C-alpha cells in the first residue's frame, strides 16, 4: 500500500513507520490518522514484521499533536466522533500483539504524546519534549491520554501536566517513568533498532503472548490476569520454538527459532 503522510519500510523483521509531515511538525490530520490505521492494519497481517518502530520525520518533532486547523472546526457531535476515531486507531496499535516502540525524536505533544503512550515502549532523544497542552486550546486529551498517562505515571502527575499544559523534558520523562531510555539524538535510531532487532530475534509466539498479557493488565484483576497468563504460557509451550529454546539451552547451543 502507498501512503501520502507516512513512510513505511521493513528491515530485518523490523517495520519502521515514520509520520511524515515535517513542515507541520508531523501534526496528525484526518488523512494521517487514517493512514496510521491502514499501515498498522497492514503490519498486523504481515508475517515479515515482528517488531515496529514508530517515529517522526525531520529534526524537530515526533508528532506535535492533532492538526489544530482541523480541530478548530469541531463541535459537540463531531468532537466526540473525532475522539472515538483516533482512540480506535491508537487501540489498534496498543493491541497489535507485536511490540511497538516509539522513538521520540522531538516534540510529542497532545495527540503525539498520546500516540507514544499507545506504544509499548518509549525511547527518547535528549531533545524530546512531551506534554498534553490541550488545555491551552480549551479542550482535553481525546486520544486516550487521560487514561494512559494516569495509568503510566499516576493520576496526580498526569493531572499536573494535563491541567498546566507544561512540557516534560527528556530527563524529567525518564525520572517519572514516562520513557524507558534517553539517548543523544544521533544514537536514538541506532539504539532503538538494536532493541527492536534483539526482540525480533526471540521466539515470536513468546513475544506476542508477552505483549498481550502485559497490555491486558490494566483491564483485568490479578486473578483474571493470572488466568490469562496461564493460558498464554500454555500456548507458548505448544510451539516448536519452545522445544527448540529449551533444547538449545540443555545442549549448550544457540537456539534457532522458526516462529512455529
Ligand atoms: N497542528 C497544526 N499545525 C501545527 C501543529 C499542530 N498541532 N503544530 C505545529 N504546527 C505547524 C505550525 O502551524 C507551523 O506551520 P506554518 O509554518 O505553516 O505556520 C509549523 O507547524 C511549524 O510550527 P511552529 O509553531 O512555527 O514551530 P515552533 O518551533 O515555533 O514551535 C511548537 C513548536 C511545538 C511549540 C508549536 O508548534 C506548538 O505549540 N504546536 C502546537 C502544539 C499543541 O498544542 N499540540 C496539541 C494539539 S491538541
């Protein structure tokens, strides 16, 4: 499939999705939201992609939010629809089963911060800046941010950022657990690719089941979550990769996973 506002390439089982509107700081207009839906649907069904990296084009931004020129036209009804449509796409990313790593190379504001929150792992460059500045536009985060940010960094901190609209620099983002790692700008993509390739080298059923189990922890009680975990553990034990991984350990050799 070809895209206008998205770049997509696959290398060594790693899919790299780049939001590509650098002149608008990669702001998410409706077309880009639709293309994100299309590219992640394509990835879901593409066995050549084991791990995904999501980033933004240009020097300045990951994604600087929803496109404010389109936001400006919303009213009571269309605003709700707008939020629901974006939430659907971000839920697709979160529930992809394949790990999605956000490589945050600059501004991740509003919908951009929310997009990074829908990813499973966030890696930032030193110049990344996160924030939920919607309050400055007299609106609230509408792409899942009130929920995911509160769950990730706690509700008090989430409210501080949502109510003030203050930006969070990379150091602060690391300190509060919003990002997993921070690297100098030039190391962001090489280090993120290293992590993605490392994950892609593992047995992919175990990778998928890990993502599914951990993503569901927000929805389930401890008891329900453990029930799910036991079922997914069983799924892994039924794979050829599991026999290969355990046999390779016992035979003191490297495993050769075939994703079966
Ligand atoms: N929607 C639409 N256009 C956006 C945008 C957004 N969210 N963010 C940036 N742009 C556009 C600017 O309008 C400008 O376009 P122009 O060159 O045609 O005028 C271009 O991107 C560059 O942005 P600019 O503001 O000139 O860059 P800057 O370096 O001075 O400031 C920001 C960077 C991120 C601080 C500033 O762009 C900003 O505050 N953006 C909005 C962030 C926001 O509120 N996001 C949440 C939306 S819900």
